[in-house]
């Protein structure tokens, strides 16, 4: 089965120490938890957080939830969900809150 998922994150919650340099840019490893069968109380199918290492997972370290994910299409013929409304905000206004 194939699915299409829309993701939305709050970049102001990114822990900068988790960013790392790679050969082609600066990266951040993320983890998403998806429930394909039902939506949560906010109408989302899951959430996105920063990935933790094996050692951090064993130490029960939790990273902040950066955002949500919403399944909008499934290859099994299920109808797409209604799209969420995006607030009217210019790119410049959005950039003011980005911490890097």
C-alpha cells in the first residue's frame, strides 16, 4: 500500500544540537508515529519528533513534538481527507520566528 502524508513542523522547537553537517547540507533526523486507521483528538494521524539514539531511547529521553502528520491519500482507493487551512502569513513573517 502507498500513502501520501502531509507533514507540518514548528521549526522553533528544533534542538539545534541535533542538527548535523552532511556531505550535501545540514540535516536533522526525524521520527514520525502514524496511525493509519484513525485520527487523534486534533484530527491528525500522528506526530513528528526528533530522532533519539539507541542510548537515549534506553535512558527514556524524549524530544519535543515538532508537529503533526495527516494521511491525505491511500492507494487502496480511500478518499483523501480534507486539507487543513493554512493561515495567511507571508514568508517574511514566517522567517521571523525561525531560530537559525
